[in-house]
C-alpha cells in the first residue's frame, strides 16, 4: 500500500531518464569500461587491476561507503548502483558526483 499511496513507482519511472543520463555521464571517468542502466539500476564495469580481479571494485565500494556514505554493491569489478525509490534528482546528482570522485581516487 505504501508504494501505491506514496506513488513510488511513478516517481521511479519519472527519474529513469535523469538517472540514466547521470550514470552515463561517468563514461569518461578513469577505468570505466562500460555502463548500462535499466530503470533505477545501473552496472558500471571497471577495468580490473592487472592480476587482481575484483580489487578495483572492492576499493571503490569501500571508499564510497566509508568516505562518502554511499552504499553501492559490487560483483567483482562491477559497481551496482540502485538508489532508493524515494530518491530525488538532487540525490541522483550527489550519487553521480560521489562515484566520479571515487573513480578518480582508485584510478
């Protein structure tokens, strides 16, 4: 009922293009190999460190969590970004900016 009463699915649908644009703007950041989005879900593939697969993704996630209070899941060197359905455009921009900082730091 909360999803319906709060209009969360409609909010998420309206944020899809904003989120996709924000995440795709990270394509030029260091070590970004590929980005894909669907709805409010994004996978950012990072180039693995030579001989250390998964380490770049782990380091990026650790920095985001400890330094910037942003929670992102990982699968090896793929960052999985899934903001909550209550997110705003400002939240999406903050997430994008935080990810960009971290990508430069783990380059």
